[in-house]
C-alpha cells in the first residue's frame, strides 16, 4: 500500500491509499476514485480516455 496525491483533470485527491507495483510504476484505483470519473476503455484501439 502506498499513499499518493492523485490529480486527473479537475479531480484532486490527497492522501489516497493505492496498491502499486514499484518495478512497473503502476497502481490499482478502487471504485471510490473511479466513481468520480467518466472512464472510456477502447480495448481494440488500446486507448483509455478519462473525462473530467
């Protein structure tokens, strides 16, 4: 578990608890964060869009 500050567009969340992979610099966001965003995944194109 890591504590981070997340800023995506107009969304700013300080002291957020995330699970991460130190080697690949990736993290997993939970529903508590994702429920505040509009996220569109186009798997065929390999594109993820986040609207604020």
